[in-house]
C-alpha cells in the first residue's frame, strides 16, 4: 500500500515540475508558499482535516491584456492525508522530490526563457550609447571606489537562500499592501515576460512542447483544436501591438530626454557646465567638407569623405523628407515646379535652440518663429537664383547651411536638384544633362550614402532615379531606399502587395541597405512638422500594410529613417575617415617635395598671404610719395606745365602781339590775351598737369624695381590697384578757383626787381625760341626733303612733292629778303606772283601749298629774329629800369616771358602745396579702400595673383588644413568612443 502511495506522489511531483515550464502564475511568491506549506505543515494520521483538491490553471502566455486567454482543463490533484504512521518516510521522500524537481525545472526553464527574452529585447531596443551623458560621471567611476568582488563574496550563497525560502511568504504578504504603488513597474515587467514567452511560442514546436500527465495531454489536444493559422495570426497581431506600445513608450522617453538635453545645452551656453558635447564633432566634420568643396584638386586628390546625398525624381518629396529629418520647413516650395536649383549642404547638429545659419553669414534664423522660417526660405531661394548663371536653369555651386536643435541626429546631407525626364519650356536645353552630371558627381564618391527617394503615389515604372542609382551603386552597399506618400499609395494601389514588393526590393532592379516607407504630410505647404508627425504616426497605426505584416515596424516613419541614416553615416565615417587622412598625408608630402625642388629659398605663401605682403608694399610706396622733396615737385610741375601751355603762349599770345607796330599796342594785346587765357584755360590745364604728375610719380614708385627684393608676381596686382585708385580719385573742385586768382595776380605784375631775374627771363626766352626753331627746322626739312649734303652722304632723294615745296620755299625766301619787315601773312597778289613765277619754270603749285609753306618759312625767320633780339636785350636791364626812355631798344617780349616764368613758378608752388597737403593723402585713402575691396573679392585675387607658385602654395595650405582638421576630428572621434 505504501509503495502505491509513494508512486502516486512521485507522479504528481513530476507532473508539477514539468508543467511549471511555460505556466504563468500570479506571482512567484505563491509558488514558494505552496512549497513552504508542504514542508512546514506535515500531515499526521490523527488529523481530522481533509484538504481540498488543488486546482492548477495552465494558461497560454501573452503580453497583451486585451485578448482573452484560453485555459485548459483543470488538473485535480488530491492531497490525501493518511492515518497510518508507518509511511511517513515515503511521504517525506515525496515532498523532498517535489522540491527538487520544482527547483531544477524552474532553473532550467527560467534560464532559457531569460536568455531568449534578453536576446529579443536586445535586438528590439535602440542604441542608447548617445544618452550616456545623462548618467552623472560619478556613476561610471563607482568601480574605482567600490570593490564589487568583495560585495559579491559578502552576499549569501544558494544554500543560505534556500533556508530563507519560508520567510519569502511573509515578505510577499507584506508587499501585497504596496501592490498599487508598484503596479506600473510590475505591469511593465509582466509585459516583458509575456513578450518573451510569446516569442517562445512562435519558435519551434520542440522548444514549447508541454509535458504533463495523461489529463494534461488530453487538455493539450483540446487546445490544438484551434487551427494553427488562427493562432499565428493572433500571435502576430499581439506582437505588433506590443511593438507599437513599446515604441510609444520609447518615444515618450526620448521626448523627455530631449527636454532634459535642451536644459543641459542651455547650461553649457551659459558657461555653467564645460563638458564637450557631441555636436562639436559634426561641426568639425562639416568644416572639413566645406574646405574640400573649395579645394581645387589639381593633384588628383579626390574627396571620398562620406555625406548623405539625397536624390530623387522631381516632386518625389525628397525636400519634405529632408525637412522632416531637420524638423523644420526650411526649403522653398512650389506646385510642380523646380525649386531646388543648386545643391544645398545641410549640417545637422544638436544644440539648445532650434536655429539655422549659413556658412558665410552670422545671422541666426529662429526655426520656431514663422517669420524667421519665411525669411530663411526666401534667402535660400535668392541664393539659388544668384548662383545660376545666365542662360542656365541649375547651378553646381553648393549652398552651405547649418541647422541646430535639440534631438537632431548628427549628419551631413546634400539635397540635389530633382531628376527630370523632359526639358520643359523656360528651361535651358542642357538642364537634364546638367542635373545628371551633378548627381553623378556626388554619388560617384565611394563613401557617399545615397538616400534614394521614390514617389509611392505614382507608378514605379515612371521612376528615373532608380536606374541612375543602380548605375552608381550596383551592389546597394551604400543606398537607402525611401518610399514617400505611402498614404496615397495605399489608397490608389489596387494590390497592396506591390508596395510590399517595393519595400522588400523585389520590384526594382536596384539593391539597397534598407527600405523605408514614410508619410510627409497631406500635401499642404502650411502644415507644421508636429502635425505631419502626428498624421504619419496615426496613419501607420491604422494602416493595413502594418497590420498584415506587409511592412515591418522598424521600416516606417521618418524617425526610424533618421536614426538609420545617422547610424549608417557615422559607421561610414568611422570606416573611411582614417583612410582619407592617410591619403591627404601622402598628398601633402608630394606637394612639400615639389615646393622644395622648385622654390627652395622662398616661403610657402598662399594667395591671401601674398596679398597681404603686396598690400604692405603698396602702402609703403604710397607713403613714399610724402617723402618727395618740394623742390622736386615744383621742378616737375613747372616743366610739365610749360610743355603743356608753351604752344598756346607762342602761337596765340607772343606771335600776334609781336606783329604790332609799337610797345603800347604790344602790351595791350598781351594783357588781353593773358586775361582771357587765365579766365578760361590756364587753371584747368594746371590742375590736369598736377594730377598727371601725381599719377606719374605714383606709377614710378609702384613699378620701380627694388633689386633682388622685387617680386614680379605682384606686378598685375599693383597695376590694378594703381588704375582703380586713379579712377576713384578726383581733384578738389575748389582748387581751380583759388588757382585762377593766384595766376591772374602773378601775370599782372611787370616789375622785374633785379638783373638776375632779367637774365633768367632772357635765358628762359632763348630756350623756348630755340626749341621752337628746332621744331620748325624739322618740319621744313620734312616738307622739302634732305639737303644736298644728306643726299650725297646718305644716298637719299626727294619726292616730287618735296621738289615742288623746295622750289616754293626758295621763292618765298626771296620775298622775305626783299622785305625783312614783312607781315606774318601773305597778301593775295603775293601768292599769285609766287605761283606765276613757279609756273614759268614749269611747276604747278596750289595756293594753299604756298600759304602753308610760307607759314613755316616766316616762323623760322621770326624765331631767328627774336633770338637776335634776345642778345641785344641782355644789356637792356638799365633801359628797362628807365622805362626805355631815350633809347631805341624795346624789350617788352623779355618782360612777357618773365611774367610767364613767374606765373609758372607760383603755380607750381601752389600745386605742390595742394599735392602734399591734400591730394596725396586722399590718394592714399583711395588706395587703402581699393586694397580692402580687393581683399574681400576672392575672384579678383585669383585673377591678379596667378602662376604655378601661387597655385602650389594654395594647394599645400589647403591640404595641410584638411589633414590637420581630419586628424583633430579622428582624435575627437576616438575620444567619443
């Protein structure tokens, strides 16, 4: 009899142990309570108490509370108390065996379940490494101050814990009162356990098979009456709901984390907290890309650094996707027309405030204000239109924009113009080819991440961009496919499986790393980012595509897309940045070697440094103008002014006055002519002479070579600065008025004070007349040809016209010899006489030729006579002091030249004062302004500072800068790890 009861107890223990795996109880403490009761309440034969049968509910696990849980039949386990004391050993053995199987079964099943749960949750949870900064630093340093090994050794072992099992019952009763307080956390833990068991149920049958008694086996058969397909559908639906629930919980935590992060960043801005934030990492990387975009790869140094290139068909929604990632409506938009006309590089980084700013501007646009958003969109559109050259539709010039804000994923994106299939009216003929070339130029970078945007509301066969992406990335190792407007696609597409084929990569020939489906609003340009996100979340929660598992939860929403793109971007950066740094290091070595071989004794000055050096030289040369002596200025001014006005003085003043019969008429004529000249022409001529003199002196200093220190690389720049400065310079308008008064007073003075001034005037007159006589002789020689001496010595001859003029000259000289006091002009009868005399010798002469020849012959005769008169007047100063009384000698022409000479000296002195006191300083100011304008104009510097030396220095500087920034970025990247 006792053997039968012992066998029955063993069967019950085994059934309970086997059924514990996969059975969901209300709490573990209840199970322990049963064990403790089985130990502490032994059954005595004298006891009259009969225990009620234990009803055990075997349930299917589920993490979702909404579905009803199906129960199996109850197993009636009877605990019968025996009245015989002879079998207490058997009963004690059965109890001990029950404890052993319970502990062993719970350990094995719980361990396996915990491992599966941990693996599943590890795959489902996002990477939270970026949020380590929330945990205070001292938490990570606890292991330095606390010896965890000693702490573990101090804890009780398994045997001690087994002894404490009976007390857990009382602890459970105490905690039952606090169940309401801990209910949220307890529910979450229950959901986690339920989800893990749900995943186990979806596994192989061997992993979830139930072991039970004959009654349990019958119950299992009854449960399997439900079809397997229904079971799988229910479990999939429950799993989807659970994933969505956890995703909402995660989004709530991320939102709270975002607010906390914002507060921390604001403290950093105020200088309270000096920790380096990760946003600086993306800023460093963006600076490297900006330098590379301006770098002229003359030495085949290619840019292989990663960036996210956004490509898609026109109006496919790529700009909207980019705005959702940036969390702001920052781009101009239009209905069906091309809005993106040039590449736009957007650097996303984290910051306390949601702002945007351009690379070349200090203005910040507050993206939380609609006015600033409108201004930003307008500024982007203006920059795009300004970058497009005349006759073109799109531009290759990149607009660099930085967007900062709380919670933004750090990455660099480039929005490209949409790919078109047909060139419409108003577009340049080469627009399609230009867009293709721009897209290929960005996508051919082997480390560029291609974000391929496809419009889900149109037929997939109409897409052009997929073929282009397939050509550039055939294996799909760096392509992420995004299907936009899924809401419209679900309504319009007859077969939803077509969307599934697109997302699974089976419809297009292109391959990709990942496939995503997003919704970027209802098509209303006035929608806010928050409303679009709410609409997208609501759509996917109710979408049949997700409920029927055509789409997976991690493949939808722009939030998941942003996280995936950011992870892919930084993975690509970590894999390629060191290789790129090594490439630039090798390029730097090659450039430095080339410089040492070609320019061993010259410093490596780039274009900006050369400009600064040239600027200093030019300013020194302008300052050197102030060091010119007054004597030098006056000599140059007087000489140049006389050269400019001497012809007028001789032809229009002196010669007409010399034709008068007496000194009174001579002086009157001279005064009238001088007054007219001073009022109308002389001041203006003087200012022109002064300005030209200043230019010549300035040019002389600018172009003067300074021996070995002269660098011809600055010549073009100096010439351009000189021309622009002279063009901007204007003489003081009041200078002519003051100069007119001074010149008029100087010419009215006729009193020569001493013999020295008299002799100086005679010398000045002789030099002038001799110069004019020499010029006249030259003109006559050209008219009549070489004389007999030159014809014999140099074998020269006369032309027919020269022979005619020579004969005419001989006739006119005879006329002058006959009348030495002849007037300056020939009378008509005299012209006729000369013509007839020449015709008598067979020479036909035109009357105009006779008058023209007479002008030069009489001029030579007059100048020779005036020179002879100068010699006579050398001793005439005494008669001049007596006003030529009692003397036939009249030297009024000497007085005229003295007046002219004195006027020239006074004018030169006045102009010199204006130059040194005013105009040189104004010119120096103009030069500084020109240099400042040139310094801001990079195109002008590139045009004026050219040559292999300049280009080599430029490349060397940029390669060094890129290498240094890359090394600093790599160091910061390693520190972040």
